[in-house]
């Protein structure tokens, strides 16, 4: 279940290490409200329809920074450096863009990927751009007793420390999933708009304080 959650939210299996290396500096997280830190956006997953069938082998052969192994995955994986993003391009014309930090970055990256494919002679259009998932993260600056939290919130949570060190908390309003580590680091995923990430943080913060390790 945990590994599937990471895959669904475009996060690496060694997420805990990745989080430590990619967490924004504390100065970027602090706010004027009493709760202190606020989450930052770590990844945005968007989709768009290029509105034409694509020859993936041709795209892979004629472009740089792309790879295609149909035995392993049915899409071309293409990368650009600015903004630093990755696209999954399918033969049907569907494209998934990951790695952006803002919706504007994600849209810009998707357009750049579409232009690369268009220059190869495909009748590309740019239809139905949509943000499918936003992932935010934060450090609340105090340790959390996950073993107690799962007892009090088992209806909403899954905690399997022998498989993964995080507790998965499924919030209903807003409809997001929160990954909580004993260190106090959290991840919020499944949001469609950034406001939902901040609302979810406001909702979960009192719960985390309730299970603060002292």
C-alpha cells in the first residue's frame, strides 16, 4: 500500500532520504501565524492531450534527453532542464508532466514538450491541460508519536513501520492524503489546487500537536 501511494504521487521509493535532501530551507517555511511553518510545493503532476497519434520510437530516436523501452513502459520519457521537469508521452497523444513547483511552471514545461514533438512533424495541439496532483511538504519542528496517533485515528490512517517509516493519513476535507514521519516531517498529496494543501496543513497541525513527543 505504501509503495503504491508513493508511485501514485510521483515520489521515489527512497522518499525519506529524498525528502531530507530536497526540503526547502527553514527560512522559506516560516510564517507569521502561531503555527509557524507552512508547506511548500514539491511536485505538480499535470496532463494534456496532444490530440494526435504519435510514433514513440521515432520521437525517441530524434530527440535528446529522452528514452523509450516499450518492454518496460509504454511511453517516451523526456526531460528538460528549464523548468526542470519530466514528461511521459504516450502513443495516444496523452502526456503527463511532473516535477514543476508551480502550475505556471507545469504549463510552460508541457508547452515546451509539446513543441519538441510538434517540430518532428506531428500535428500536435495543446488541449485540456489540467493539474492532476499537487504534492507539498513541511517540517513541523517537533517529533510525533505515530504509534499513538494510529490508535486515535486508525479510521483515517495506515501505519506499517516494518514496511515504511511514515503514517498515511487520509483526510476527507479537503480530499488529500498526508504522510507523517515520526521526525515531524509531513507530505500532503492529492490536492488539485495549492489552497487545499494549506487547508489540509491547518487541519492536521492540531492533530500532530496532540501526539507531540515530549
